[in-house]
């Protein structure tokens, strides 16, 4: 990315479903084709990243969707919703950061930080006080990124990609008042979450 590139963040809606689906599929393959079988990737994408499903998810008023463009081209996205967390996450008004992806050519730039800032401000503005997410235990880069942003692991959850049963860490971060102090304790004892957490 050149230094003069124009990076923008905007909300998206059901009319963007085809564009988002294409972006989701490209970002997913770029992120995981080196350590997940092609058949498993395809099975997951064919079930989750379809225009029909995205049209439905984007129409859900409880979701918050942010698209990143670079010089007018889709470059990444984040999806958030009020899906309830595992019971070991003790947050009064929780929100899930469900998907957070950049195309690989934008990794290691400042864009992920800006996208996270945009997301946390949007969520705090909507009155949520804690963000939780689920991240594959083998995804060291994303885990390092979330750790730098103050997310802390509080348990695990199974995650199924095709026929591959993986383990995710459940991470949580306070965004309510006093967030700069780390906020209050957000979890009970570390726990394990059932399959119902599968996004
Ligand atoms: C997750 C993602 C948005 C982060 O954006 P990014 O631009 O890559 O993040 P950054 O470069 O700012 O930070 C990456 C961190 O990982 C570290 N890192 C890089 N490669 C690593 C590796 N192989 N192992 C461990 N840490 C690694 C970097 O040093 C950096 O850590 P630091 O912030 O403590 O210095 C981006 O990598 C992405 O889109 N990945 C694919 C999608 C994905 O995995 N999403 C999360 C699903 S839960």
C-alpha cells in the first residue's frame, strides 16, 4: 500500500451482500489456506459465505458491519452482533466481534488498528460495555494483535471448519467506563463453550 492511499471505513447493508461475500471468501482463503485443507475451507465458505446468508446477516438490525476500502476497493471488514457470550464471560451488555478480516496485502499496516478503533468506538457508542470474540488457538498473528488491543483469554470453544474440529480461545475486552484502567474483572473461572457459539 502506498503512503498516499485513501483508506475509508463505512457501514454496509444488504445491498452490499455480493461484494461482502466475495471479500469474505478471498480474505478467508488468504488467512487459512496454509494450515487448513482446501475441502474444509470450501465446506465452511459454502455454508457461511454465500450472498443469501450475507444478505440475511446484513439485514439483521442487531448486527454492526464495517467495511474498509483502500482507494475505493474493498480491503477488509468487521462484523459484530449481540450474540450472547459463554456464561463464563461476565459482561452486563456484551457484544461479539464476530469477524475481523483484512486482505493479506494490508496486514502489517496501520489499517487493522484503525478498524479496531472504529469498531470499539461504534460499540461503546451503542452502549455495550464488553466485547468478546472467538479466535483459533493456532492463529498466532491474530492472537498477538488482539492481545495488544487489551483482549484477554478466558476460556475455549470448539470451532468446526468442514470436518476439522478446531479449538478457539474466547477473548474478552472491557469497553465501558474506565476502559483505560482495564475495567473490572470480566470473567468467572476459565470455561469451555459449547458448539452453539459457532458463528
Ligand atoms: C488479524 C488481523 C486483522 C491483524 O491485522 P495485522 O495488520 O496483521 O496486525 P498487526 O500487524 O498490527 O499485528 C500483528 C501482531 O502479530 C505479530 N505476529 C506476526 N506474525 C506472527 C506470527 N507468525 N506469530 C506470532 N505473532 C505474529 C506481530 O508482531 C504483531 O504483534 P505486535 O502487535 O505485538 O507487534 C490480520 O492479520 C488478518 O486479517 N488476519 C486474517 C484474518 C484473521 O485471522 N482474523 C481474526 C479471526 S478471529
